[in-house]
C-alpha cells in the first residue's frame, strides 16, 4: 500500500486508481464459496499468500467481505470504497492460483478482473473533499518504544508471521483455528515470536499490539478504526514496539472485517453503560486520548481530497466456479 504523505493533496492508491487493468491478467484457477457462519468467539477472517509472501503461487481469502475485497483489488483503504451497504455483509472464502512470477500490480489487476467476471462489478472513480486526520507528535514528545531489533533487522524479511514449529498445529479437529490462550485481563495472548500488528478485543476494550513496525502501520490502523484518512506528520522513521488500549465506543467499524462487539462467552460486562458509570472505566479511554496519553502523539482534524472507488453495480452472488 503506498504510504500517505503530508502534502496539500492526499494521494492514496494512486497506481490502481490511475490505470485500467489488463483484461488478459487472470488467476489460473479461482474458487469462490459463501463463507460459513463463524462460531461465537472464534471469528476468523483474513488473507494469506500471493506476491511478496512465502506462498506467491496461491492466495487464500477467508471470510472476506466484498467491500474489503474491492479495496484490496484496487489497492485502496476500506473507507475509499463507496457502494451499497450489503457489500459489508456478504462474505466469501476465495482460493486462487497465481501465475508464476506475477507482480503485486498484476495481482491487483487479477482481482479486479475476477470481481468484474464473477460478480459483474462496475465502478467509477472520483475525488471528494472529506474530513481527514493528521498524526503529529504531542507536546512532551513521543512515548514510543523503539524495537531493539530495529538496527539489525534484515531487509526483505517475510511479510507474514513464521509458520508453527514442526509437529504443532494451529487447527482443531473441527477444522477451525484453536482458540488462543486468554490472559487474566481477558485479552488473547499473542503467539510467541509474533511480529507485525494485532488487534484484540476482550468484550470491553481493544488492545492494539505491534512488534517491529513503522509509523506507517500505525497510521493504517488508525485510518481503519476511524474510517478516515490519516496522514503521517510525525517525522518518526524507526521501527517500534507499540501497545495501546482504547474503548470501542465511537469507532467506525472496520469495513468487511467483522469484530465481536460484545463480551466473549462467559464474560460479564461491568458498569451501567453510562458515560460516568463503571462502563467507561472498564472500556478505557477513547482512541484519541489513548494516542496522546499512551503514545505521545495526537490526531488533528483537517480536510483534504481523497480518491474514491464508487460501485455502480454488482451482483451479490458470483457466477459458478
């Protein structure tokens, strides 16, 4: 994803927005099936494989919404996709074989062609002035912890977490992922040695935990949670270990990424739900307060032009495999 830079114009996903895909670029094989209903407390959604990963010859989308898939195809943020609300509710499992040597740009074109062929997607592009946020260093300076591995990390490391050790399995007998171990605070414990950014929810608050990530990844997370573009004006260039906890109240839903917005099975939510009651204390600070108090940064509201993908028409059910 191209990094959003601070300037008079916000440029997002400019490559995909500026070109028409080559119709000859297609997956060798592609299977699309409606996603199975997810069991309570065991939500699984995501994408693995494709160009730039350890499995470039195959891509797998699990429980992915059409809105998220369009954003991935056009290399834009979720809030840049405008269309009917049902796109967020239609979820699919997709497995596709990627031709050998395909580039990231060609992969995007293949996804666009897949959507046009199987879902009859028709879009147009437009620019719109929208509210945005700028991420700045707050008074007193940043409170971020620089990763101890930042100085020795090798370039070109895998984009995905390492596979489980030999003899271990992340899958249960029912074919679904084994539930993660939960700590005393109600949050799932991240896998040992995990890198990158993880979002966890304990029924009252979110925890964002990141290891060895640049500020650009924090910006992406904030954009997704707030439903607005966020531009980086911190000037911070390092790799950081970040932990931040905040309330889910007032956040934009992550389009196409279902989040469990209630307590997990067996949990008891505290408070009476009022702003001055126990619920606020349980759920934690707002994301704006958390950014400033926990990270030493701040979000400043502005306006700027953003490129949009507007869905003109699309079928809810794909053509047969």
